[in-house]
């Protein structure tokens, strides 16, 4: 059976994440790590392609 809560008690309940407090949640940290991983993979692929062009070690597209 659920208990009724008064409006006064409801206003005292604290929860969730607000912009002002900026608490770091697991989902937020996970999204930052995915962004960093994506940037790293893009840089790695770009660097590899630049190195292969410099060494003239490119497969033909024919």
C-alpha cells in the first residue's frame, strides 16, 4: 500500500542530476570515454593513411 506524501515533504525530496550541480554519472562518464575513443580511432586511421601515402604503399582501386 502506498503512502500519501504532502506537498511540503515533496519539496524536500532531492534527486536526479541538475546542470547546476553537474554530478558525474556513469552514463556521462561512459559517453565521454566513447567520444575520446572515437577521436582516437579517427586520428589513428588518418595517420595511417598519411603514412601509407608518404611511403607510396597504397593499394590500387582498379
